[in-house]
C-alpha cells in the first residue's frame, strides 16, 4: 500500500487506476488529504476495517473493485478469488452494500478477469448517477413533508456525502440539492461520536461546498429540535430491512425518537442496493461492535480509567414507524415497510401529489376553523377519505394545535382496521374511532369534521343533563342546509361520551349502519361536541357552520 499527499481533494472518493484501487483515506481527514493505492486484497480489507474507506455506497464499489483486483492477481485460480471475496464481504457485516458489490462482481468470474473488472467499473459508474437521482427525489420529499418550498433547517448525522459514496452523496447529496435550489437555510451537523464522522468529514465537505452549517455535539440534537432549530432530519443507511427498519450509524435511533417527539420529518436516503429484502426486520440485522479504544481514547490520549470495558456498537436500528420516508433512486418508501409504497411514495403506491393536495386541504380547513375559535388548542379533528386507495383516510394528529398544523403532521389510517399507514412521528387523533365508524357505515361520507363549537356543544351538554338521546329541531329555515330528509324537522342522535372511544365508535357504527341512508349528516356527543360529514371537506365545513347557527338560533328561542 502506498500513500501520496495531495494538496487538493480528489473528485471521487474511490477509483481504479492501472491495476490499483485508489481511495482518499478518510481516517486522516480533515487534517491530511492522502490518497492510498491499494494493490492487494489484504490492503483493501485493512482499509475497510479501519474506516479509511467507509460509507455504504462506497463500500459497495470497494467490494466490486476488490473482486476485480483479486481476479487480476489470481488469474484462473477461482478458489483464491472466492476466498478473497468471502473475507472482503465479511469485513463490515452490517453494511449490506459491501456484500452486494462483492457478489455482483463475483457473478462474472467465470467470464474471466476482464469481465469482472468491467462489471466493477459499471458499479463505480452507476454510483454517482444513483446518488444524484436519490438526492433529487429526497429533496422533493423533504420539502413536501415540511409543507413548504424552504428554506429548510436540516439536521444530519455521520457522513453521507461524496466521501461515503463514489461521488455526490446520499443524505448529504439531498442537502446539496436543496442548496442548489435555494431551499436550504442551514445544516446542523452532529459530531457523530466516537469517530467524529460528522465533525471530521461532513463539516469538511460542507466547507468545501460553501454550504452554511453549525456543528453540535450529539447530545445537543434533541434540544435543538425542542428549540425549533430543525425542520427536517436526513440521514443515510447501511441496511434497510424488508419491514422498513433501518440500520445506520450509532446515534441515528436516538435522533429518530427525538424527531418523533417533536413532530419533525425523519428521512433516510440510500440506494436500492442498501435495501435488503432478505432481512425481514431490524432485529435480524447483525450490528458490528468495534474496539474499546475508539471510546476510551480521544486523539491518541486516554480519557477513561485503564481497563474500562465499553459498549461500542458501530450502528443502531431505527424502527420503521419512526421514519417518515426511505428514499432511493427509484422510489419513496413509506413507513409501513417495503410493500407499502411504490416509486411515487404514497400508501399502496398512489401518487404523492393527491396526498399533498388533500393534506393541504385539511391543514387549510383546520386553520380556518381555528381562527373561528371552533378548534381551540388541540381540540377537534378533520379527516378526508383518500380517493384511489384501498380504503384509507387522512386525519389530523393527536396533541397538536390546529392553528399550527402542517401537511407533514397528518396521518394516513386504514379504514377497515384503523392501522396507521403513514405518519411523521405523529399519531392519529384520539377520536379517530368516530371518523372510522362514519366512513364504514355511510357511503355518502368522504370527509368528517369534529369540532367543539360553542352552541352545539352547549346543547350536547344540555342533552346529557336531561338524558335525551336525540336533539330535535323544528321549523327552522336552516334545517335545509343540513340535507335533512324533512326540510321542516331535523333529528340528531346524541351519543354517550364513553371514556373508551372505541366503545363510542361502536355505538356510532351500529346506529348509522342501521339508519336510513337519508338521515341528516350530523351527530352530537354528550358533554363533548359535534360531528358532521359530507361528500367533500368543503360541504362538511359548510354543514358545521349551518348546524352551529341553527343551535345558536335554537338556544336564543328556547332558552
């Protein structure tokens, strides 16, 4: 192995040159830029193990080139090549790309060393194209999830730029793309303990690119989210399991938990080669544990008592439910696993554009009703049935103020089961049971509004006090606005406000499943509020307005 000092970094982190693999030694950055010429498989394996070469896509390229190097050195001795390939594939067990690159090049071994090299060079050439495609798609997804065109404040972890790939980068490539579009305000860079890939490598790349950033210690990231300093978290991946769980640099899981707590989109960017459908779930991923001295020393100095034992996993696993999207060069994978979304990223493969349209409609509806004082604080909820889906609805989340919701906060649920199909760290409204009951029992229901409007809520309380199971209005002109089958008489059911909302949902379902389809589209919940619905959200909102005015008029006349 030979090293060459260079005054200016190479354009690609890994390349092939006259029978040698040439890499930029990442273990020495940012203080020294040194190119390594690796001429044996032993040298390559050593470079991989000591992280001179790191990053899932770069390891994939290194794996393919390593097989080409062995084939060149061993000629027709296939057993020797395969032995080198096995050792190389096992050098970093968590990163699936390494074995993927090895196996792809090894598949050409029977065609000779030249064919193996041609395949490895194809892997190298494809990497930059793949990264740029994934980065562009990820930038689109981040802007959609954040509900605006930017500029975004983005937090990232470890290094996912051109150093971790052959060129451009995955998550850091998405950050570059946002900067190119004028949609990036600042990057908050986790230092990424214990080997500081964030402060040593990501900060170096951002400085090189002229992109504004600030470093933070890993432990400060959650507090930065709490301070409102982060709009989106974007990271890479070393393996994506079939259920959507993701293995990535240690510290990623903690970021995902913090992002979920603060309602911040959490996006993973990785090539399709990182997706491992043979691994069912994150629990099946082998997590590499590294040497004690990475933790007990810092800059060559001991920082712990002699003989201290350590827990030093190189990676952790983030469960899919904490992930807003996994973005590859071909698709945006929702949080429900690899079969939950196709290339455009919606549940069951529908285009994301309709989701965004309906999501913005819900957000606008919430804000309008919030301004009226009918969705105070976190109370109330809206939903719409999603067209072109296998019975799904988009609903507002639990625990968030309706005046500050964004599209990224909304939740997609399955109507038959209530299972969450898409969420960005949020959970559906606690009163989802009412919405589901109406969607299941009423064919005319495509949008639901549940609100605590003052006069309707007051009548719901009065009905509770009197024990009335229905509320009857007679001879009001406003009755016509509620699609009552009798324009002179409106009868609304009043449901008991069970603490168990599933029980309330069951009551609503049983009532309306047996009710005349022409029944008025509204109900009251005793001591609680009012729910209305319609064929679209605009109609449902108009009916809410009409019912509240009717209740006001009724209170003035009779009370």
